[in-house]
C-alpha cells in the first residue's frame, strides 16, 4: 500500500493505470475510519483492479460553528484498517495541496441541496461537491462508492456526475449500524454514555415508520408525528428535522405512492447525528 500526498503524483499514477487498462475504484473519506467506511472499501475492492482511498478533512464543508477543529484524526489506525481492506493507495493531501493560495472555484448542485442538511448547514454541500469533483479529477476513478448513511450527499454526488458528464459510476452502499442499531458514524465518539443510549431512539424511530408503512399508512404527516414522538420519548435528542421526501428529487411529499425516504437529523448535546431509511 502506498501513501501519496502530492496530487500530481496521484494523478500520474492513475493515468498510468488507465493506460494499462486497469479499472480504478475510489472511496473518498474524512478518515476516522469505522465499519461504514470499511464496507465502502470492500464494495469498492470488488468492483475494480486498483483501489484508492482518500483521507482529507475538508474545511470547506464545515460551517463556522461546526466541529472542524475537533473532528477526529486517527491517521495510524486508519492506515492499518486500509491495509486490511487491500487498498492500493491512500491519497492523503494537505490543505495547501487541495486549496493552494489563490484558490477560487467551487461547484454548486442547486435543487437537491435546498432542503434537509442543505438548509440546516448552508454551504456544506457546495464544499462537498467541490472537494469530491477535485478528488475525482485527481484520482480519475471508473467507480466510486458512497454511503447511504449520508443520503442527501449521495444524491448530490449522483446529480453532479450526471450534470457534468463525468465518466464515473456512483455506487451507494447501505448504512452500516452498531449492534444495537445506531448508524455507525465518526461523530458517535463525541457522545456521552447517556447521549449514546438516547441516540438509539433515532434508529428505532425508523422502524416505527417502516412498520406504519407496512401496515398500510401512506399519510406522511401521520408517519412524521409518530417518528417525532418515538425520538422525543428519549428526552435528550433535539430534532433538527424529520422529513419524508421523494428518493430522487428529495422534495417533501405528503403521500407515499412511490419511492420515498425518511430522513432525520437530531442533536444529542452538541453532536448532530443523521439517519435515514427507504419507506
Ligand atoms: P465521512 O468520512 O464521514 O465523510 O464519510 C465517508 C463516506 O463514508 C461517505 O460516503 C459516507 O456516506 C460513508 N459512511 C459514513 N458512515 C457510514 C455508515 N454507517 N454506513 C455506510 N457508509 C457510511
């Protein structure tokens, strides 16, 4: 496994692979690798000849009052985990490599970023789309894996790839969960014991919604009320949003009569967690 910090070196290596007819798989992350990331790496590994993992905590996707400075950085453990997943190259750029002096270009995907986390975290998806396009240009992947855990992000990336004619297949990977159901996240480590316990109400509320839909409920207002009640029964979580949206447009819907997604964001203390499921 090689670790590459220079974008030129990464790009040259990838161009060489392409000339040799090798298929490149790519998994962009912010590090602090957990089982969710490893699932993306395993899926990626099965789809390509050369697998690249990037680890870069992208400042442009954090708001001024968000957790950029305390975001977990676990380089040595991450490198070991990557090796265990047969990663060929870790692309590990610095801030100066990604945003050198004079940097001024950004990418904005407009409609699908209007609601949900896009509304609550202004500028977040502009930062995400910008860095992911830059990484795509450096790594030149044929296929890239993204987690359904960040469902809106997955839709944003798919939309960008479609709109900008990028020759990259985007593969969504189902959310990996802890044994008790909590969606695995780098931010779970911020939770106190009480918050960790209370956070379970979020994943449990997904099941409440699924059961309602299975028993025939189609009115999203009623489902959202039940989900809200289930989350708030744990007292500690403060709901940021509970929405049911069309799976492709991410527009809110009032009735479930096609592919629909329940999306939740809630605060446990200062920690903001998200989760979602298909309905
Ligand atoms: P991050 O490092 O948090 O920016 O995430 C990097 C990638 O890992 C993104 O595509 C996320 O959607 C994905 N990811 C994070 N958590 C999970 C999870 N629990 N299950 C599946 N994928 C995940």
